[in-house]
C-alpha cells in the first residue's frame, strides 16, 4: 500500500510541477541523504551493541546504552546542521539549467530541517525495537505517518499547483513536520513497551564500552556514507554536467527501482537480527548452510527484479504512466541501471552477515576508495568521453564491483573460517545466469516494442514466466531451492489461515 501511495504521489508531482522540479527535488534530497546518518546505518552498529543486553534482560546495560545514544544523536544533529549550512554556497554548481524556478537555498534548508529533526526527536528509540526484533512496531508507525504525509502532500499539489514555487516549498516542508510526528509516536510506543525508558538513573558507559561502540559506529558510518555517496553520485553528476531536466528523468527510474527494493527489503531486512542470533549460538557449518540458502534467495529475487526493470521500465513510463518518450533514458543507461541492481542485490547475503556480526570497521577504506573511484570515473565518462547518463551508471557499476569485492573475504574468514573462492564462483555463476536469462527475455519481447498498454502487459507476462520457469527447471532438485519453496509455501499457508479468520 505504501508503494502505491508513493507512486501515486510522484505521479501527481510530475503532472503538477514537471520535469525540472523533479530534478531539483532529486538532487537536493540526494545531497541531504548523505547527511542523514540515521538512514546511513549508524543505527545498525547501535543495534548490534544492544542484541546481548536485551536478550539477557540486562536493564542496567540497556539504559546506559540508550542514554549514550540519546546524547550522541543530539550532538550529531548539531553537527549535521553546521555541515549542511556550510554546503549552501555549493548548491548552484550542482544544478545545471534553470534553477530560477525556486530559491534553492530555501528548499535545501527545508530538507535540512527534516534531516536534523530526525536526531532531535527520539529516533534513537527505534534501535531498541530493532534489536529486540520488534521492527514491526516501527513499520506500523512509519506506515501510518507516511500515509498521512502522502495524503497531505497530494492535497498541497492539487491546491497550490497554480503557484508552483509556493507549492514546492509547502510540499518539501511537509516532510519535516511528519518526521517529527513519526518520532514522537515512536517515543510513546517505546515507553509503553519498555517502562524502564522513563527512568532517569542510567549509568555512564565505561571507557571500554564506549570504545567498542565508537569503533563499530565509525566503521558503519564510513561504509554507509560511501554507499549513499555512490547512490547520489549519479544524480548529482547528471544534474551538474548534463542538466537538471535530465536528472528529473533519471529520478523516475531511480524511484521505480526503489519501489522494487523496498518490497524486497520488507522480506530480507528483518533477517539481520535473526542472523545475529544465529551467529551468536550456532556452529560455523550451520551459519554457512543458512548463508547458502540466503544467497540463493537473493539471486532469485534480485535477478528476477533486475530483468523486470530492464525489460519493463521504458514501456511502463512511456506506455502506461507518463505517455511520453520525453521521459525515457537511452537504452544503454536503462541496461546498466538494472544491471547495478543485480550486482548489488546478489551480494545482499554477505551484507546481512557482515552487519549481523558487527564487521563494520574492517571495510571502511574499501568503501572510501570505491566512492572516490565512482566520482572520478563518472565525471570522466560523462564529460570528456561524452557518454552522458550512461557514463555515470557505468562508473557506478565499476565502483560496486570494487565495493563488493572485499566483504565476502571478511565474512568467510571471520564467520565461516574458510576460504572465499567458492563464493565468488557461485556469485559470478548467478550473475551470468541472470544476464543470459535477461538476454533471452529481451529477444522474446522485441516484437512488442511499441509503447502501448497491451505490449507492456505482454512483456510483463514474459518477464514473469521465462525467468521463473527456466530457473525452476534448472534448480528444481537443488536443496537451496527446496528450502526456498518450502518457506514460500509456509508463508502462503499462514496467509491463507489469516484470511479464513477474517
């Protein structure tokens, strides 16, 4: 439902404000995303530190950790505000083309207010719920506030579409208001579930305890800042070197991919806490067995999704959604945009195990190098080489391959205590099979190239049938597939029982 609402809101936005406003929105939100540490994974390091005290019902240690995080988040909020304000003079250089539609500084400050409010209004309490495997509480609160925010934003777009600049200001400012509301609701719920959060007698963490936390936070912070930089480099380079309008076109593809990723994450993200518990008590053999099943699941889900994005994105945008080829990227750009999802997604099992085992610090330099490499290569390919949007995406592909090269070595050495070469063979095999399957689907859909609703539906049918049918024939006797099949059937049986009770 959330994805449907977000998609509907984006559609209203595009029809109400147009391509250049979409470009400005994409670039500025991308810049601020880099500073939004709560979404960059700093909370992942915090959750890791809280697994043990919550599992052991160590209230004293839990209170000490929460008090520490509260102070840290408030300090981070002030630091982000200072750094964010210092970036204001750079903004005009990131938006090539018409930026006279609105005052960029005002819009940027509204985004900055939304980011800073995350730290000053109790978002740190969400880490308690995540570590205690109660992320569903956060999901419910987020669903409620985002639904309300979407409705209000849509009303703003309709009511103020005659004054685009004012409409854009109010639209952006609404996000900050609902961020505060969401965090306040989280605080109320957490205090009810954990009465000890109301107590003000928390002890100070020892120097050793703080040192371990700082190490993991620093490592996770570095890794995720670089990851988000990699995500935002494409939009920023395209806006600065090709034009803000092209950036607006590109953000539509980014939005479609994000909708798909959000669906996948609802399934895979909760596994991090479960893997953390598994790694704390089980043998290396059992850890590796579950890892192999998880890797196969990631291959199937992300490989299938990447093929669908490649084959369907253009026809959905031009044939179903916006009904204009003006919103389409070059064919090479669409290929790499989908391929990058497969490259990154098939490594998700490694990332889950890395995060569940707190292996953040060891990967920091590799992430820094990959981000610098991405920026330099993207600028060269977009500018001097002249590949345009495709050049930025090729740069991201190269940086992803670097960024994802070391994590498997670390996980296999520290968690499984063995060499990593078997993983690389499996990963490259899955990637090659996805590419070959995608090529087969591409050939089959060539007769249906016209941008119509009927052709989109035919392409959708082939995207559903060919990858799943072919992979079923190849893996039907594989133990990882049998596990995945049984898991899916179990979920479906559970849903069936719930519907019968309604």
